[in-house]
């Protein structure tokens, strides 16, 4: 959905961190992205190929660790793994507003020279 | 410019007819967007040295070609905020300082945003000072309709762009007397996809679903409804004629966004307008009491 902005921001962070560490090249950028962010990994990759030109990450790969979501069901008093973007309890079908995992959106590390 | 959906080439954005970058605003002039990566880069630097040795061993070069040096890993562990997110946070802080409650209204084209806002401003009455920013690709028809209420209206013509962003709003408020306003409503460009990805710095996001659009819109376009605080089911006077399945619609909204406050309204007949207006007043008061806390 806002994949372009996310990749742009990740590239900015990666470049400034790489420069600060005296690196001249970024080989890999690792992201952690939760299921409930609704971010589409393919769209990230596409944005990456468009935006990385002319940066230290010109030839870098984007590696995405996809974090499956965990929601809490108040009626059943238990955690469950929702399907897709709808945090619906598989047992009682009640949508959960309590997302315990799956909202992650972070740049984890870089592989540089 | 909207690489998000590829919906068009960069069009010149205009505010009340003027090129947007010629419009002065305290929120834009002479200030760079705060750069989070800069403030954190020193942590990252130290961090990378701490871990240097481990990682050199973790990632040996075993893929054929010779390098005289090894790859090394820099640990970053930093949340990603887009440039728009940062500008939106600035807007939000500015709006709080001005004590103006900001509402962002999103929907597909023609769901009834302009009519709802016109009637809402009337319903709020003269004691509540409302200003409007309205985004459209072209034409100032909506701005003119909204001006009939007597409220100050700033028009953003986005050219070919399918959504408003935080920077356009920052510029648009440059010419407004925010101190004199209690509520600023922003009518976003009619679009089901892109506006949901752009925080404008609002306090309240409202998504409209008109009964003529079909009950399954929330399932087909989840983000629009998912990131809304309130959903207004609009044009209720047409519900019977459209064989609108109310239960299915409410169910679908709840599936996508169990936390949303839902209102069923007809701007035309006034049905449901009181509850909607009271809600806005309530949310504004609540926001006010949160900000005035030390
Ligand atoms: N019957 C009925 N018609 C409505 C209602 N609200 C809006 N309309 C009509 O629906 C059409 C679109 O309404 P607008 O208010 O212009 O919709 P909008 O969402 O602002 O449209 P865009 O700005 O183009 O995205 C107009 O012809 C309105 O008269 C309503 O409550 N009942
Ligand atoms: Mg309109
Ligand atoms: Zn349950």
C-alpha cells in the first residue's frame, strides 16, 4: 500500500548507517514486516528495483522476514493466528481488536563492504 | 509522482489556483523534514563495531569470486517511518498547538463527502468554527459548494495525483487562520486505495461507504476502512431502493475494523445527522482534554 515510501525510507536509513560505518557498498538490506501491516512483499521488491539506482544499495538485495500475526480473542481467552488481514477468531468468528504480533515494520540489519 | 498506484504523472499541485510551492506556510518554510535516521545513526555506528567480529565469522565468503575484504553486518533495528509519516507528525503537533481538531474524510468518488461535510458544518452551528481543505484532481466545484456554508475553504488541486499528502496539507494551512478554528475538515481526493496510505496529521479519520456502492466494499478495499476511526454509511435514504443489505455491510465493516465507530446517515434527509454531529463534538472535546493535560 505505501510500499514505495517504506522502501525510500529504508534506503535513506541504510545509506546513512552504511556511510557512518565507513562502508562503500550495501549488499543486502534486511527488513522485518508483520502480516497485519498489509504490506505486499512483491510490491516492496518492485519499489526497490526502481529506487535503489544511484545509491550505495544500487545492487543490494532486499530480504524480508515476514512475521505471522498473533491476535488475542477476548471471548475464547486465547491467542490465535488470523488468516489474511482480518483478525477473526477461527472458533467464535469474532474479530479481534487486540493484535499482539504482526504490526512490525523495521529495518533489522545491513550487509555492507 | 504516485508510484503507489501508478495513477498518473506528477501534476502541478495547486492551492487555490497557485502553484503549491509558492504558497508560504509556517509548517514548510525553511524547515527540513526531521530525519530520524540521522539522530539514530550514531547508535548504529557503535553498535556495528560491537558486533563486527561475530558477524564476520557468520558470513564467510564462499561464493566463488575473490574479495580481499569480508562483508560485515550492521545491526540497525529501527522502525521505518516514511517521509510522509514524519511530516504528518509535524502537522499533528502544529494542529495540537493551534488547538484545532482535524478530521480527514476518505471514500471512493461520489460517496457523498462534500454533501455530508456541507450538512455537518450546518449541523455544528455557528458556535463551532469549521474550516475546510478540499482536495480534487481538478475543478473547484466542491470548494464552491462548501463555501456556501460560510466556512473558510482552501482548495488543493492535485493535478493527476490520487491522494492528498501531509506536505500539501502543511502548505494549504499556510493561508488559514487556524487559531480561529475549532475544527478543520479535510475532504480527501475520492479514491479507494491511495489516501489510506497517507497520514495527514489528522486526529480522526472517517471513511464513507455509500449504500449505492455495495456491501462488500470494505472486504474489497480493506485499508480504506481498516485505518479509519469512524465509518459513515452514507445516503441511507437510498438504502431500500438499492436493496442495501445493512447487516452484511455492518458485518463487513466490523470484520475489517472492529474498533471503528459506525454511523448510518443521510445528508439529504438529515437521518442520523444528530448522532454524527454529537460524535464529532465528543471526539473533539476528548482530544482537547488529552492535550491540555500537563
Ligand atoms: N440521495 C442522496 N444523495 C446524496 C447524498 N449525499 C450525496 N448525494 C449525492 O451523491 C452525489 C455525490 O455526492 P458528493 O457529496 O459530491 O460526493 P463526494 O464524495 O464529495 O464526491 P467526490 O468529491 O467527487 O469524490 C451528488 O449527486 C449528491 O447529491 C445523500 O445522503 N442522499
Ligand atoms: Mg467531493
Ligand atoms: Zn474466539
